[in-house]
C-alpha cells in the first residue's frame, strides 16, 4: 500500500510541472511584452521561476525517495523518532535566508530602473481608481493657448479631457501617469506593459513606461477591492502620436458639445 501512496504523491508534482511546461503551447503564459523595460521584469520572473523550480523538483524527489525507501512494508522495525538537530536547523534556516538575500540584491538594479526615478515631465494622464472603474483625466489646453503645458507638471485646467476605462497613450514616448484612488486600495495592472502598481487612497503615485507596439491591450484591477472587482477593467490603446492627438481632440470636442 505504501508504494501506491508514494507513486500517487509523486504524480502531483509531475502533473504540476507537466501542466506548467505545457502552458506556453496552449497560449496560457505571460502576455506579449510591449514595454521598453519589460525584458528586465521578465528576466527576473524567469530567473526566480527556474530557481524555485530547481528547489521544488529536488525537494519533491527527496520526499518521494523517503516515502519509497522508508515504506512500512519494508521496514518492519518500529520507527525511532529524532527530536531536533541543531546543525540541520541552522543549515535549513541559513540556506533559504541566503537565497532570499541574493534575490533581493539581484533585483535591485531592475527595481531602480523601472520604479525608482520618475521622469521629469508633464503627466500624460491622471488615473483615478474607484469602485469599480478607472477615471482618466488628460490635461488639455486648446491649441491656440499653447499645446501641452510645460513647467508645473501638475497644472490641470478646465479643458481637461475626461474618459472612463479607455486609456490611450502615444507610441514610443515616455508616458507618466498620476495614479490615485478615490476610495479603497486598487491595483493598476497593465499586463502587456509589465506594470502593476497599487493605487492608494490619499497618495499620488507616479507610474511611467514607454510602449513599443501599437494595439489594444488589457487594463485591469489586480487588487480585490470589493464586490465589483471582477468588472473593474478597461482598455489600453497604444497609438502613434498623430492618432493619439486626433483621438484626444475628438474626445475634447465631444465633451465640449455636451457642456
Ligand atoms: Cu479595483 Cu479591484
């Protein structure tokens, strides 16, 4: 009977690893990366994935081997339990600590590149998360008054363009977002852009990135924020600067017409 349980136990990690390995062939893997910094995030992801995979596989093999070897059928003598082994305790405390320390040091450069130093520029758009939608505000001035405002990056005016859930950004330009929350914790998640940032009530958090491919992508909330969390999704449209300007003007005209 012990063999049956050993093999059943072994089947779990084998099926787990197999489904993991098969996932990319069924298109259920990381979405396409369309951001400038995405390669660095993906590299970290794969690095940690392989590291944990190695630990997982070796642990499971050892576990199976112990189950198999010390099966009661083949070991009729009563088991002698050992209570504590200081040397082992020290080893299996220090080893994971060293690995975690290594990971935390290893990722510093990427973190610094991607999250530490917001660009000094006018925000492209203000994003206010609320239950359960994304409210967007594009700072806008009429062309005759000068185009996009330079200088004070947080000057918003009466001609701002308001949009809900439909985030548009220009291709191949640095995009800076003012991220806020109107109520509870949300998480601004652009999976194709490798961007995920909590929106925290009372805080204004800068989010920046550069898109490398036009198209329509997902914008979702990645923080359980209430009963409607599941439907808190929008769209990210990456378009050329020309198309973006046309879209923004169109939105502004529509908005003016309803005033
Ligand atoms: Cu907002 Cu989940």
